[in-house]
C-alpha cells in the first residue's frame, strides 16, 4: 500500500502542477486581453483559451483538494458520533466521491468520442474540444482512484491519511 500511495501522490502532484500551469495561462491570457482591450486590440481567442484553461485548472487540482482534505465538510454532528461512525462516514464519503468522479470521467469520455467523431472545435480559434475533454476524463479518473485509495486507507487505519500543515506535500 505504501508504494501505491507514493505513486498516487506523484500523480496527484503532477495533475496539480498541470492545473497550476493552466492557472498561469488563464491569468496571462486575461491580463493580455484586458490590456489589449484598453489599447483597442483585444486578444483573439481569449475566451476559448480561458474556457479550456479553466477546465484543466479545476479538474487538475481536484485530486489534490481531496488529498489535502479541502472539500467542504459540515461536522456539526461529528463530535457527538462514536469514532466508528465517523470512520464509516469518511469511508462512505470517499466511496461516493469516487463514484461521482468515475461517472464524470465516463460521461466526458463519451463526450470526447463524440467530439472526435464530429470534429468539434472551439468557436474562435478552432481548438479541438476533445483534447480538453480527454484531460478532464484523465483528471476525473485520477481523482476517483485517489478517493478509492483514501477509502481503503481510512478502512485500514484509525485516522484518515491527509497532508497537513506540519507535513509538507510531496512535489
């Protein structure tokens, strides 16, 4: 399980790095477009690039968000529940999240196949939509697998495995 966690952490780090690059692209495109609009020459295709970069940004960082425990949680009843019930709810939420992201990956996979068949492209600069759909599919699949691994780790230990501020996340 340790080598599987090591591999998962590296893949999660890679997807977060790709999402970070998408954030830099997003900010750069918006900056250039805004400056261009001020001088009367907006950046052609800024909307296409921004839209596609946003999908990479959001889904690229999703596995890291789960690994860090960054998803929204409401723990009003958690202090009142016994430890076994809290552990069971952690496992159930990880399994449900994995099922949701597997469903997203499957749906986007079908959509990407359709985009390839119809040669769908973005509106302004003709970016192939399928490339970004494959990316969302891969990132969602990675998030689903990471959530399954977290469920297995929580089931086999007493505390959920999370990176915290005391322990630096692997690069």
